[in-house]
C-alpha cells in the first residue's frame, strides 16, 4: 500500500491565470535547482492540457538557464518515433525544437520499440537520476495519470520497477511505456495540471479520497494540484 498523499490545491479563475502561475513556478524551481545542484531534471506530462504551458516556456527564452535543463517524459504511446500522436512530438513542436535545451539533454521514451524493450531502455536512461527536480502530471477523466489506469498495476510499491510496460491501456493505443507511481514519487516537486469542466468529476473523486491512480503519487514533499475554477467547482 502506498503512503497517504499530501495534497495542496491551487485554484485559478481563468486559464490564463493558471498558465502564468504554473510557468512562473516551473521557472522558479529551475533556477533554484540549478543554483543548488547545477542542473534541473524535469519530467513532462503528456496530453493536451500542458500544451499552453509548453508554449509559454518557449516564449520565456531569456528567463531560464536552458543549457542546464534535462527533460524526460512520464509516459509515451508505442507509436513510430515521428508519429504526431506521441507525447514527445507535441512538446518538441511547440517548445523543445526551438533549440534552447541541448538535444543530448532531451530524453524521449523509446516506445517505438514496444512496451517491454522501451521500458527496459528508459529505465537505463533515468537510472542516474536519484530524484527528479520536478514532475508534471495530467489528470484523466477516469483519474489516471501518466499511463497508470484504474484497475491496473500502478507500480506504487517501493520495490516496483521504475518503468512499466503497459499492454492494456484503455482507449487510443493500448501499448504504452510509463514511469511507475513509485518512480514518479521520487521527485522534489510534483505538479498536477487539470483544466476544464471535463475534469470536474475526477477532481471531486480525488478530493473525496477515492483511490485513483493520481492518488498513488506520494512524494515526501506532497503534491501541488493546479486546476482552473471550472475543474474544481461548478458553483
């Protein structure tokens, strides 16, 4: 059984407020990590919710020491390397391909090799990172995060593998590669992102203490959950 999750909710009245505050937080965490440890290791979320965050980071070229950033992903679809459905392609298109972060420090999941081999190789990639500095995660309408779905193994136990081969994900593309809940929890900061009316039900279930996959992310620092008002409260 995983530890009890410490949650801090941050509710923003508009999408613009949400984006600005999240980006400011990311940049602050990056400066602090680089000042203390000389590098910033960030795990990116997939899906469409973080797209405006990535666009704003791309526009903040003068506000960060990009050459000290190291970028990873929380999960990936087992699709060909250049397929536009992959999480890494969205982040590359709107932000990473602009060249501020050295390509050797951008680490996409090799999910095109299939779930088993992709998981094995990515475990080697992240093995040298004891703790991430920041993990960004989304929230699905069913409460999933990364590729950790209700009714499946989330890898939440302390001895779980760092990377999971997912072969039965619901919806689009059943085969995926995902960091485990235990590995995602080994981070100095974790931020969940949830926007829009479509996330309201999952947010309420999470607030009420249901054992959703998102609740299995339990870093010692707790988690910050950034949501827009319509995702948090209809009132």
